[in-house]
C-alpha cells in the first residue's frame, strides 16, 4: 500500500487489508506472500471496513459510502451497492450470508439484503 492501512480481515488462507490509497491488499497466508492489489470499481474511496463471509466472499466499504461484494476465488467485484452518503466505518455479515449491516460516519445503520443487493 502507498497509504495507511485502515482495515484488515482474515478468513481461510487469505488476509485482506484496506488502505487510504483506495486499494485492497490480498495476501496468501499459506504461502506467506502477497497475492496482489484490488481497486474498487469507479476508484472507490479509502477502504475502511472489511468483512468476510466464510472464505468465499468479502465485503468492502469505504470513503465513497459504497459496499462491494468480492468473490474470493477470482477476486471479482460481483456487486457494488450504493446507499450511504458518508464514509463507511464498519461492516458485518450475518452468519447466513444473506444479510449485512453497515455503519457510516453520518451515524446511519443500513441493513443490506445480499441476495438482491438492496
């Protein structure tokens, strides 16, 4: 990263970090090396919240108020959900993998249906 790390999450063999440089760093824990960097579609913003669902999907949120759902098998952003007008500060995925919560700097809590993206 070229910026400060603002978030980190680990699951299975992966460690992902989010930074003020608008990127996510992906690391393979088993091989103990960097896998690469990801940039959210549209540039995103400083990545400040990360949450895995199992080892198959990762949610990221940041300065632009959007939440991205990443598939960990190929690190593709499957869906970008818009809903906050302030930077996202925290994310949590329900154990079922069907719902997620996000909290933004504007003191708003949003419940997301991950099956419909709304």
